[in-house]
C-alpha cells in the first residue's frame, strides 16, 4: 500500500465530490445574485453572468442525468 493510497481513499474522493458540488452551487448563487443586483439597481442586463449561470445549471443537470442512467 503506497503512501498516497492511504491518504486518498474513498472518503477523500467523496469529500472532493461534495465540495466540488457545493462550490458549483455557490458559484451559481453568486452569479445569480450579481446579475440581479446589476439588473435591479443599475438597469443593466449582463449576458456574461447569464451565460455563466446557464452553463453551471446545464452541466450540473446534464451530469445528474448521465449518472442516473449509467449507474
């Protein structure tokens, strides 16, 4: 058993998966909040924030569907 295999077991991979999922959701919430702030207070429709938000949502839902059908 190598040094790294003792440190990086299935718990490590599960924690990494959860933290990545949480980080993606936090990024989506931040993009949405910034978009809403700019829209309501500055009356500016930022398409770059919409693109980031849509990308996060599409990737998250696409992977959820992929994993539900393949496992």
